[in-house]
């Protein structure tokens, strides 16, 4: 019985194979990062439509807000946006709130990670405000609890405001917990009704994870009466709130021109100065192009270089293996069975290098998405190498024989 191949013949010279394994590991790890990021963005969003941001372009916003009719104008625009765009109209505000009774770790505070810890206000915590459409499109899944009810998007004085807290809050808050905050200079009592699943993100920027945020409903407010005791304060609060509601996001299958025309038609009878414009955010939902351009060498060129080096080293190793066999055996001794044994040795080496490098990179990443990507990449490389090796070895053998 002919032994297929000898184990002692594998991985010679060993130093070159160690280098090859390290390069393969770096390739699989680095090349998987942009792809796993893309997968994460796609998994975090249900959006299949183009995204547009509606932004006010008032030269002096303060002048507009001081006008007697500014709140009624913004409320009418809000109603028209709902009527025109329906479920495509998304409110996603990023207005932090001040906590008045409880303190949370700095990681929940606005500015944490961007400024020195001593400059972070420990009472100013991250929060987002979303309407029902934004909650739906953001694909927010719950660790426990519930989503907001329809009637919870309307506020009346003294009403407790339901909130969903990010996943990292589960160590500090439980369902039913209540605490008081200052939201745009209005005191609100919040009640935890849900805890978001880890990795939940908003539809506008799915790469922005909400694990450290409070999620509040973007609520409608009844216009105060002039006779109300806190009329001026309430008017000031509502103007700020509704200004955020009309600086919104639209996810539509229609063209940018069509959406801009809708916007112009809504505004033309309401706005006499300044204007609202539309800007595209489609790129944000697909890939952060600015990030990709600034890191193009790391994300794409470097892995390609590693792949080229892998093929070069493999070619050299295959060549050396054949040269050794030619020098150690006469031409007549390199028969069909010997040829198969040598090819099997090469396959065993390629398989070992590929999978060991892959498992090491997976252990380093400890990331399910990267695991899926790495597995696909490594299997692809393996199939290419296995397909090319027989052709390459036969070609080299014939070439060597011609020169003997």
C-alpha cells in the first residue's frame, strides 16, 4: 500500500510558513473590517429607500422664533409633513437632557469620549427623540419591555413620559423606574417602559449605536393659552421642540427633485423669509464614504498587498518542493503516484495555513459578524488556491522536465 504523503515533508522551511500564516491572518482580519461594518449598517436598518435631510436655512433663526406666529407655522408644517410623506416622515432628534434626581456614570453623558472627563457635565445625558415612523425604521428591538403606544406620542401637562433606555442602562434602571429630567427647560417625569436590545441604532445614521441613550417619543403638544400661568415658558419650549420636528428626515422611493418639490409646496404659503432645503443622506446609510477614503490604504490596498504576497510565497514554496523532488529523484521515478503525493502535501499545507490563520483572526476579533465575513473570505481563498494548484504544479513539472 502506497502512503499518500509523509508528514515530515510538510512545512519546509518552517520559518517561511510561519510568515505566510501571519500574513494570511492579517489579511483575513483587516479585509473583514470594512465588510463587517457594511453588514452591521445593513442589519441595523430596515431602510431600502433613499434618505433626505430637511434643514432650515434661516439667516437669523432667533428673529423667526420671536414672531407671534412662528409656533403655529411650525405646527402646520409638521402636520403637512405628516400628510404629505406619511410613514416616510421621520423625526430623529438628538437633544440631551439634564437629570435632576439621579446620577449615571459618565459613559452615558453627552460629550463623553470627545472631551476630557473633567469637562463632561455628569447631569447632561444623551437622549434621542423619535416619532413612530423613526422607531419603526430604526429596527429597534427590545431586550425587555415594550415599544411606545400611539397615545404616548401626545403630551398633556403632568403626564409621565415613557422612555426606552439603551442596553447599557440595564445595570442601572429597571422597567417601571421613574426619574425627573429637564428637557429644553421643561421638567418631565420619565418612566422606563423598555430596554433596547444591544446594538440598536437610529435610521438616520445606523452606525450610531443607541446603547448609551435614552429614547423618548417625539410628542405633540397642545398650544398653551395666553391665560396660562407659564405661557411664555411653554411657548419657548414648544418652539424649540417643533423646530426639531421640522428639521427632519424623509426616507422615500421618490427622487430628490420630487421630495424637494413636496417641501417647496408645503413651505411656500407658510414661510415668507428664509427657506428649507433638502440634502441627501443616502450615502450615510450605505457606507461612510469619508471614512472609507481616509482609510483606503488600510481597508483595501493593504489586504490586496497581503493577498499578492500570499500567492507569491505559495508559488515559491511549490517551486522549491518540485525542485527538491527533481533533484532527489530521477525523472523516471516521478510517477503518477509520486506526483499525487506531492500535490496532496501542498494541499495539506494550504489548508492548514488558511484555517489556522482564519481561526486566530476570529479569536482576536471575537465578533459574530466578522466571523461570518472571515469564514467566507477564507473559504474563497482556499477554493481559489485549490483550483489553481494542480494547474500550476503540472505546468511547473512539465517545464522542469523540458530543462532536464
